[in-house]
């Protein structure tokens, strides 16, 4: 016997020392236990409760089915008298006096273990009735002094769950004469703090949460313990494994089960309900039955990679004639990108509604409007809410979500704390349950949180599916808006997206697949920039426009380092030097170190610039050394297409790279051996990005 079980089950040890028969005699048979709950409505939470009860083989009697609930709601405590009323009537009917009754809430409760453990712990409590415990007193704080002191554990009674012998329970309820909307909590509390009644009924509270864990005010003391593919909540303060978990009060616990009802992942979130569940996928949709989906796209702030968002939207695997778009842009910044997308592709969609910044709607108002348009559109089957910063990598997201067959389900998107930036809802639920037109409004919560809060208050579960990988959320922080292509500056804030957009698709396999070429001795040539990166950088510089040369020429020569003047723009002139250094460090340094073994670089540079060659401006560059240990020469456009001629000749080896490839970098030693010249550009305009690394 380990210390662990010693701590948990002191009673077991005693029992293990006694003859087996004696032990068996003492144990209450599981058939004697009856679980009673009141549920006037079959909420998702109630179904979850039943699933967990069924999994552990509890026998459950449900009271109040189909009755109108008059016992108050979450927000208008106290209440719950109707519950006691129904319970009292039911126990009065019960004849088997040997019964053990567990009376428990069900909308926000799950079982974490079976009847055997529950009964054992009940017996160990050595009282006729055991209530769940609370660390906070509610609803009447003035009664605090009247509560018996406890040496350790929670001092107050919680009426959300209790277990006891039938006769004792009958006795306890006999005094009840309350109204439906009276507080059940207060009623039981008054019995508990009355010393005579407490003694005669023989009541205690489960103050160390051995049977019941109320989560209200206790989230800090509960952790999840994963073991053998199961998970159990553990109270670390009292070192107990509660049998019943009650997500009461403002705790937003949602616990869901795998298809086979083994708890998989539980997530606590303070702001919003989150539950993970492996779902049994439905049969795949067939072409003929695609429901009509309205996609709400919400742009609340300048956001990186908006053009990529729309490219991805276009690639979403779903018939476009079954899609309607609702786009709201709160800021003018992206409206050019939106209209160019709509101009090129808008007609593919069944319908497009665009609301620009001039509408003066905030995030909540636009979401409410979007939902309402779906609600009122009889063809609208689903509403997909998509914030512009969501990167939906999975082209099948829409189909997968529909196939989950849930009222509300969100794809799991990674970025902590922002899980609910997007979600998914069936219009049927918008019409039947979520009819409130101000679902997103709240005085204190942001629109997503307000939505979660309001939906949860209706007893509707929101699901997150993490069965597939769907994508991520961009950071919109530190997004500059003063450049032509602001996305170029995102290498720090959104490195993954930056790489996808700007790094050559074959870069990651240049080592593995030996894509690095050696056109001249110690000159390495490899793909690094995407086409778009090349275009954006050139466009950015042309937009900036301050090419050196003419009057500028002299000021461009810094301290004699730049000994061969070129027509160029230095990257620090467009505030791109930090980003460029990061690029060199991330994407060039590893290759340098591989190709020139034993050399390590931090990719320091004084000079990094884009050179422009034109026949009538500066067509070529005379032979020279570079002020660098090694040089990166990155071609930004394509010979034959954008210009004629060009290239680079290494004189010592009489070797030329005369057909530069767009997006490919040449890497060569700077001083001493690789004396080189820029070959004449004979037509068009040629651009190269040059970095003198480790000067
Ligand atoms: C529930 O009962 C069934 C059949 O009686 C049994 O196979 C199963 O193991 C029980 N489950 C638990 C968790 O005890
Ligand atoms: C809860 O009750 C309060 C007061 O009776 C009421 O204003 C509120 O609308 C109710 N909320 C819900 C979700 O029914
Ligand atoms: C409660 O009942 C148990 C027997 O079930 C008894 O041992 C215990 O002394 C009683 N406690 C009180 C305070 O009456
Ligand atoms: C979707 O789920 C409901 C229960 O929530 C079920 O009745 C219905 O058959 C399911 N639909 C499909 C196509 O399986
Ligand atoms: C990447 O490599 C593949 C062949 O391995 C080639 O077909 C493709 O064109 C390359 N991509 C680019 C952008 O050059």
C-alpha cells in the first residue's frame, strides 16, 4: 500500500486488515443508491450529466421533466425552491427506507467515478446526510458566525449536491413549505446551522471535497490528473479525488467526453466555456446537399496578411454558390484589398454584403447584424463567424464543421486566450434559442466573451473540435500601416506567416534535397525568396523612390566602405534593417555555416541595399571586392522576363553566373578571393538585394 492511497483512502487500510466477510458486510450495496436530479429542460449540460451517469452505471431518476422552471436562473439568485418542492414530493413516494439518495444538480455536473467509491466515501463520513461544501458563503453572509468551525476544509454548505439515507432526507425535507423561487441553499443552511437539527438529522458537510467538488471559488485548488487515458480532477489543497464535479457559480467549467465517454481533455477557462470532445464524425456531405452558409468576416483593426486571408477564403473547399459573404470592416485601412477581392471573385458567391467603416458599427453591432441577417434569411442554414486574423489552414474546415452536427462548434485555433475568436453556429439555433438580437453585447465583456456568456446562460454548449488541425490566429500587435507592403515587416510578430508568404517554397528542403548549386568555386546558389517577396520588396522600394545617384551619389558613400557606388536604396532608409538582419540570421546564417564549415555568423551587416541596374542609368558595375566576410546577392526579378543581360562574373576563376534566377541568392566570400563585377544589363530593369555580412 503506497502512501498515496493511504492518504486518500484511510478506510481501506482498516478494511484490508479485517477478514473479508466483515468488510463485505459493512459495504453498502450499489443497488441501494439512487441518484435524483431535477431537470425541467434537456440542455446539453443535462445530456452530458446523463452520459457520465450512464458510463458509471448510476441509476438516475429525473424530476420535473417538461415542467416550466420557476426556480429562478443563474443571474437572479437565490432560487431553487421548485427543486426542493419536486424532490420532497418524490421522496415522500419512496417506500424503500434502506435507500441511499444522492440529490444533485445536473446542468453543470459530471461524475468522475462510480457508485462504489461514492458510497465508500459516504460511509467514511460517518453521518446520515453529507452535503457538498463551499468556501464562500451564499446567499446570506450574515449567517457566517453561526456556522460550525472546521479545523480544515470548507466551512459552508452547498445545496447543489448531498447524499443521505432516505429516512434522514425525509426528515430534513419535512419542514419545507417554501415557494418555488425561494432559496434551497438558504433552507438547508438554516437546518445545518441549527445545532439541534444538525444533530438529530445527523448532517455534516464534505469539507475536504472527498465526494463533491464545487468549483465556485475553488478553481485554484483543483487540477486535472491524467492517467491511463483518463483524467480526474484532484483537489490539491486537501489531496482528494472528488467523485462529483460541479461547475457552479461563475466557474465556466465544461467537461465533455470522448465518444466512448472517457473524459479526454478538460479545460478551465476563466472567461469562457471551452470543451474539447472527440466526436463521431457523421457521414460526409455529398455534393447535392451542401447547406447554405453565411460567412461573416470581421475586420476590426489593421491586420497582417489580409490578402492571404482572401486567397485562403477562395480556396475553401465548398461550392461558392452555397456561400454568402457578410463583410464588415471597421477601419478604412483594408478596404482597398477587400474591394479588389470582391471585384475579382465576388460574383462567384451566392451573395455578398459589404459594410465599410463609414457605417460606424463596432464589433458587437456588426456581429449582431450578421447573425440577424442569417436569422432572417430563410435560406441561411449556418453562420460561420470568421475574424480577419484567423488563419484557416484547413481547406475543408467548413465541411468538417458541418459534419460535426452540433448547434455550435468552433474549429480549434491555436493562440492561447483567443480560442473563441471564431465559432460556428447552425441557424436553427439562432432562430429557436439564440433569438436575442444583442448576443454580442455586454457592459464588461468583449464581444466574443459576451457571446459565450450569453450562449452559456441559455444552457447551450459550444464545442471546440480539435480532431483536425485547422489553423491559427495572427498577432495584430505592432502592425505598421505606413508602408506599401506592411506584411514585409511581420518577420518578428508573425514569423510563421511571414515564412509562408515570403520564403521560397523549396527553401526548407535545399539541404535535404541538395538544391544548393555551386556555379563557381566557393559560390553557392540557392532559392530563398518567394516571387511575392521579390515583388513586394521591389514595389516597396520603388514606392519609396529615393534611389541614390545623381545629386545623392556622394552622400551614399559611407566612410569609404562602399567603394563602388551603385544606384541603390539602403534597407535602413525604409526602416527594414532589423527585419533584414532577422531574415539573414534565420534563413542565411544556417546555410553559411553549413557551406563554410567552422565559420559562425551573427549576420551583422553595415550595408544592405537594393541595387537597380538599367541600361540608361547604371547598367553594370566594375570589378571590386566587397567590404564583407561574405556577401549575399539576391535576385529580385527574372532575366528574360523583366530584363536582359545582367549577372555576376568572378574574375579570378573566370566564372560567371549569367542567368540569375528570381528569388535565388548567391553567397560568396567578400574580400581577397572573389573579386567580381556586375555584368551589363542591356534592356529592362534589374534589381538585386545585396548584403555585406560581417564587414
Ligand atoms: C457498468 O455495467 C456494465 C454492465 O453491467 C459493465 O459492463 C460495466 O463495466 C459497468 N461500468 C462500470 C464503470 O462499472
Ligand atoms: C434571470 O432573471 C432575471 C431577473 O428575474 C431576468 O432579468 C433575466 O432576464 C433572467 N435571465 C435569463 C437568462 O433568463
Ligand atoms: C451520526 O450518525 C452516526 C451513525 O450513522 C453516529 O456514529 C454519529 O455519532 C452521529 N453523529 C452525531 C453528531 O449525532
Ligand atoms: C444530428 O444530431 C441529432 C441529435 O442532436 C440527430 O438526431 C441527427 O440524426 C443527427 N444528424 C445526422 C445527419 O446524423
Ligand atoms: C520547387 O521544386 C519543384 C521540384 O522539386 C519544382 O517543380 C517547383 O517549381 C519548385 N518551386 C519553385 C517556386 O521554383
